[in-house]
C-alpha cells in the first residue's frame, strides 16, 4: 500500500458515487466498501472471490500504471491510459466473439467523462468476478463470453435506471443478489452438465462420438444458436439435456455422429473424432517415418560389401540411399489416406 500506483487503484475502486444501492443497505455499510462490493451485492458473488479479484484488479492496474512511459502525473489519480490498456487486454476475446457472431458488445460507456472511469472499472470488475468464480468453466472461454454478455447488459440497465415493463420496478439481475447466487444458479447447472457428460465417457472406453467434452460444449457458443438458452438460462434447453448412454449399438446412423434419435441430445456440434489404435501411429508419424527411413539406409549400407559407414559416400551406395526419399513420399501418401 506504500506504492502510489496501488493507492491510486484503490482510490479509484472506492468511487461508488451514483451507484444504486438496495434500500435496506444503510449508509454505514458503505463506508469501507468499493465497486466490487457493490457487484457482489447485486449479482450474488462469493465473498472470497471478491477479495481475490479485488487484489487481482488492483495489481493489474498498478503494474500497467507504473510502466507508463513517460511517467504520468503522480497518483493518487489512476492513469486513464493504464485503465484503457488493461481493459483492452481483458475484453479482447469477448469483442472477437461479439464480432464473430455479429452482435454488439454490452460495453456501453456514458457520455459524461467523469463517469467513464467508474463504468470501465465496473465492467472489468464484473468480468474478473465471473472468471474467478467460474472455476472449470474457464476451459470454455466462449461460454464465459456468453455469460458476461448478458450480465454486462444487466449492469448497464441497472446503472441507466431502466424500469421493467412487466413490474414497473427498476431492472434487477435475472438471478438476483442472493448469497452465492451466481455459483448456484449459473456455474453449477453448466458444470453439472459437464460432469454428466464425463460419466458418459465410461472412463474413456465409450466412443468419442457418444459424449461431449469441454471443447464440444464450448463449440455450442460459437454460433447464434447459443442465444436460444436465453437469460436466465432455460434448464430444459437441449444444451443441458444429457441422454443415457446406449447399452447396445443402434443401427441408426445418427448414433455414429452422436445425434440420438430417441432424445434431444445435441451431440457434437462440429468435428467428431473417430479413435482407433491407428492413432498411435498417426500421432507419432514423424517418429515412425524417421525410424523406417533410418532402417532402410542402414540396411543399404549393411548389404554393401565393406559394411563401413564411410561407404555411404561411395557413388553407387549414395544413389541407393537416396531411395529413402521415395519411401518418405510413399509414407506420406499412406498417412494421407
């Protein structure tokens, strides 16, 4: 806390002016709270996660701030260029995801310059809190983009003072601000689906086309179909449906691609890997090719009259050794087939 850059980041996070606190949250409770505490209260993040990501965000901002060349004005004011640079790094993948799907991002900045820094910190804090509490969902970056896309839009609605057309009350997060609401209502349903799919693998003995791993589940968020989940997410959606593993092989061709006719299991979204023992040779094709070519060269030298390694420089022997390139071409052809 003696570093002025740390003090500047802490001071910026404690700017809670204008944030709509719940009515039952007294002024005394706001004395030592900051932006991340407000996000915890509104979206239901875990207390330990908030403490970790507060330190994380402060260090990210301070590290970029202290490396600015030329050095900016001395803190306690947080440098805007450092804030913008950290924000670009955090949201690089999210913006690419929005561009790929043709959707506008949920990062809306106010027109009033004094509120821009606070809004950026709110967006960054929300992203880090989602990332910190997502645990194993971090292996599904586009899934996190989907979650953040909706929660950031809710954040914008809260700050803009939007009113619900149904109830006439101010907009609130879809999952409310209950204790550990994000963990129990957002992370847990998705992780339960991952766990059920892992059971379908039968400890790796089941066909790869009959169960979905992290990549397969994450590929669902590569297309606009992911928005069918809605927000709050529909638990009865096909994404969450996991059909029981068939005991006997069906004659239905759809089973080979993982699309079972009996249920709503969406199966593989794109690529379906077919595994066999030949993958041992295909995965290490360079090593096997090297061994075969070396064996061919050594047989040619051994069958020479002298058997000396220096005989490879002999004209006739050298021409025969060059035949390994023909063998290499045949091996490449066999690998391609």
